[in-house]
C-alpha cells in the first residue's frame, strides 16, 4: 500500500505564494506521472498540473504561468509552487501518484484558501 501525504496549504492573501509538497511512501521514480488536482466547494475535482517520469509538465489553462510543478525523485516528493494566487484558487489540493494505468495513490488533501 502506498501512502501519499500533502502539506504546505494555508491561508494567503491574493497575489501571494504557497508551495505544496507531496511525499510518497514508495519510490516515485517508477510512476507514470505525478499529478496535482484541486476541488473547490460545489465543484468537480479538476486536474491542475502533471509531471511525467521524464520530466514533461502540463498545466490547466487557469494556472499556466502562475503554478510550477516539480519533482525530487531522491526524496520521493513532488512540489507545486503557486504564485500570484487568486481567490478562485481556493480549494482542497490533492496529490495523485500514478504507478500504473490500473493503480494510483491519492493523498488526503491540503486546504488552500486565498483571501481577496
């Protein structure tokens, strides 16, 4: 069983920054990709950012140019640097580690609240 733990959420003013971390209990070198999702109240969970095993990245249009995903395989950790935060970024942020097309592990989520 793989455990994934997010950290780094909190309350920040609009225009501020936060860095989320996602630590996995199993090597992330063997993942297909690592992903950050978010879910705002009353909304569906949406994919925010992806980083593949090869280091390629992809972002939702709403966060392009503001968020950066990165990974440290030695630490089995993925990061999400969030800059120029907006109130619309308020959500619970979840990390997903996709080890195969039939298995992925999810964290419990970390709350990000951006005040206007």
